[in-house]
C-alpha cells in the first residue's frame, strides 16, 4: 500500500494509454512521455505498461507500508527519501514507513515515479490511465488528493532480488542508471525533429521556411492535450476550410492566428486545423518539459529517418533490458 500525504500540484496514475477507442471519442492519453515511463518501470522490474505516478511542477509526498523499490525520471525535481536526496534514473530502496517528497522542479516540468509491481487500480477499457476530463481510469478518475491509499501489485522476482541485495548490503540505491534521454540518437538541445505534415503546402513557401528555422516560444496555454507556441505568424496561401481529420500525438496544427499547437497524448481524436508538421515520436517527450517562455526549434527530417531514430532507441532499450536481466542471473 502507498498513501498520499500531500498530492502535489497535479499527480495522476498513468500507464501507456488507452488505444482503440478514439472512434468513440475516448482519447489515448497515458503518460505524456511514454518512453520515460517505460524506463522508470524497467528500473524496478515492471512491465512497460505498469501503472505509475505522473507529477507536474510540484510533486507529491507519499509513504509506503512495506519495503519496496522505486525509480523516477523526468525534470530536475528536488526529490527526497527520508530527508535525503532520492537518486534518479535507478532503483532505490524505500523502507516501510519512509516518506518520499518531490519538491518544486528546478528545471523541466514533469516526472514519473514507478513502484515495483506497479499501482493496482481498476482496468477501464483495458487501461489504468487517468482521463480526468471524463472521470475515467486511474484512482476514481481524478488527480490524487491527500489521504488516498493506492494498492500495489506484487513485485517481480527480479525486483525482490534487487531489493534483498540492497537490504543485505545496507545500500539505498543501485549503482547503475537508466537514462531515457541518452538512448538512441538524441536531438540537439532545444531542437525537435519533425516531418512535413499533410497540409504543409497550404502554407506559403516562406511560412514553411520560417516554421523549420524560427525559435518558437512555449506559452502558458499548455496542458495534457497540447502546447501552444508563439513566434512569427505562419501565413497560409490556401484559405479554404479543411474537413476535420485524424490527429496523433505530435501533430502540429496551425489555427487561423498562425501560431502552431503541438498535440500531446491526451489530444482530441480529430482536428480541423491544417497540419503543418508531425514531431518524431522520439522527440515528443521534450514538449512535456517545456515551461512558459522556453524556446524550441524544429529540424526537418524524412519519414525514413524518423523510423530509423525510433528503431535505434528501441534497440538501445532492448540492450539495457537484457543487461539488467543478467544482474540477477
């Protein structure tokens, strides 16, 4: 059992989302950076899709009723366990009765906390992810509040062995780390890679050039659905209205005002604004850490390059998984 002492600003239970129901208006959702969530789960011996905590800007205070392993990653939060620094990107032992705190992030915006075994909340449409706009999933379909008690599944044999090793050695954390931002071929700081979208040619040649060369500033109009950017106006040469069409996480829409919106996992299922670009899936997580005023640029790539980037990251992830499996024989 894990109890919420303080909920933080916006802490929810998430997994990798609820695919297969968009035709009914149910968004996929899930952890805003699904790869970071997978990496955190890997550190504690969970399946990729195990439910974990996602926090925003100011995290929770939680207490555990049994010894367990936890792992977190994401923004630069001041995280503490029993008053001491809580190492990130690795498995950490937390004793029964000890408290974990996540104080405000010094940089970045979100973090993910995985607990060995995963969080035991009911499956709704095949997922444990919280969709708070509809009150579905997670813990009672809402962000966590003080006093909530969350059940945990039993840790895997691998996690139990790692925990026993730490207990026997009197150690708090393992020496190895799993840093999601280092796997594959990361983009340069402040840059995300993107493909031209289906309606890119609706914009003038100059607007297309500007989109892939300007420094775009994140506004305060951002949530789990998307991030609105501010910069030069993107002029259209095609003034007609488009039929609402499907959108994905990473789709970059441009409303009439000419300022792009990057859609995130809790986006709507269809949209009626022209799609100037699509962010490569390996870089989408960068938008989950943008604060108002942060800047980002788009680097144009092809679909083939996007596929290669995705496969390279998955190969690295698979190697890490195999390496960790060998730790316990």
